């Protein structure tokens, strides 16, 4: 990756300073960035990028395959959020990235709570790790993995030309993709405020690929209604007279990748 080209792309519309560390191989970009913060007091805006990860991970410790050809980065941010609102960070960031990619012609959707989908297959995902102090989020590390040209398994998809989801693929460089992801992170977490959370939830719902889908929960047929401000999946169960709603926290229920 050409780091200077990336900095030039970011400088075009983002009034922020970035420090970029690029590596051929890391165990995890999140781990390396955490180390830089702890040992060198690296500030918000620090970015770690790796061509390959040997121990990449997703939510709840799941393995994230990180072969060469993908985009693997972590960004340090300082969101102004209370600790109780930590799930809003995931909502905002995954929406921001999806929105930016759609602006580039990629018809991505969101799989609750933190994955990016293309043609009902996984394109990428995020992992947000926070440091809490005195009831507030003091700092956060946002890790992102996107399938670019790396090989993928059956339930995943990359942006290779043969998939025909990026008509301008030859001009969609890894630097442009990286810039797009960083813009998405920043624009997304800045919408996580008391004044904007309601509109953010509506915009997230518009991109939620399971919106209106029928699901089985504890043997009962329900319908996906949306998500709560706490990041829970809202499910409605119809009775003879009303809709009874329940909310499911991330990790207690999963939505499949297939339609």
C-alpha cells in the first residue's frame, strides 16, 4: 500500500491528522495498535495496516481469515460516549462504512450486528474494542477486515472483477478502499450522539439485510423489526390481538448468511 497516496486521499476532505503504520505480517492489527497506544501513547488517528494477519479475529473471539489480498486495518478513535452506549459505536461505524461503500457503487447491506454483506455473502466486518474510565469510553480501537482480492470461502465474497459488483474495479485501488473505510468509521461514530441516534437507527434499518425477515426464536415464528439504541435485535411476535416485541442481545442469537 502507498501510505502517502492514502494520506493524500484522506486529506482531501478530512480535517484530521493521521499516523500510518504499515506491516507485511501481524498477528492482529488491533493488538499492534493497542501496543502502540500503551507503549508510545499513540493518539487518536493512528492507523495500523497489515497485508496479512496470522491471528485475526472477529466478534466473540471468532477467527477471521486474513490471507494476503484483503484489507486489514485498525484505527484509534476517541468517541465522546458513555460506557452504557458502547453498542452505539458498532451501530454507527458499520453503518458509516456501508454508506461509504454504497456511495462507491457497491450495493452492500448490514448483517446484524457488525458484518458487511454483498449478494447475501460476507464481504467484511468490524471489531471494536474500547477502554472505559469513569463511566465513559476513553478510547476505542476499530478493527476492519474487507475481502478485496484475497481468496474466500463459500459463504464469503471479495471484490474481484469476476463478481461484477464493482464496475470501476480497475480504478478502485486498495488506497481508495482504505480511504473509504476510514471515512466511514469517522462519519459513523460522529453520529453516535443523543441528538442523532434516532436518525442513525433509521438509516441502519434501511441497510439491514434481515429487515422484515421471518425468524424462529425459541420455537416461535417472529419478524425482524429493527434494532434498539442498545444494539439489540428487535423481534416482533404476532398474536391474535397485538404484536409482542422482544429484544435479543448480540451473541444470544445469530442471523444466517443465506437468505
